[in-house]
C-alpha cells in the first residue's frame, strides 16, 4: 500500500512536534530541515493541518507552528490530508465494513497526546 505523501509528512511533523517538550512555536524551516522535507511542500501540509485545528499557526518573526489539540490520532491526520473515509457517494455497500474497520484501526492509534 502506498500512502499519500501529505499524510506521511503530516504524521512525521506531528511526531516531531510532540517530541519537543515545550509548547513554543517551531519554525517551519527548522522542521523541514530536520525531517528533510521541502519547506514549500511542508508549508502546504501545515496549512491543511491548521485548517483542521490539528496545529496552531502563528505568523511573524517569532511565529511558527505547534500542536493545537490535546490528542491527535492517525484518523485525524488521515481525514485532514486524505479526506473522509466514507463510501456513501457513490454507495458501495460491500466496502462499508472494511472501511469502518480501517477507520477504527486509525482511530485507535494516537500520534500525540498532551501530558
């Protein structure tokens, strides 16, 4: 299975932010350099995470990003980067059970939990 690049970058970014003990904002450039990501592409992924409330973004010289939730699951990141896991349009009844199982599995894995 090949995962969406946005999803992979988002998960790695959340894990990186979670390892930082303080709640200060981190510069996108620092994160991109450490994780070996393109700054421009990471900014696109961060904007997506920001729209969903997973990260908080602050502009300016002392700005950056930080995690905006107490708990972030893989399902949260999947839905932010890859869309909803819903097969109702068009209806594919035989996919409901496997998709629900996949969503439940993603929901069960916590990427970040505030201590």
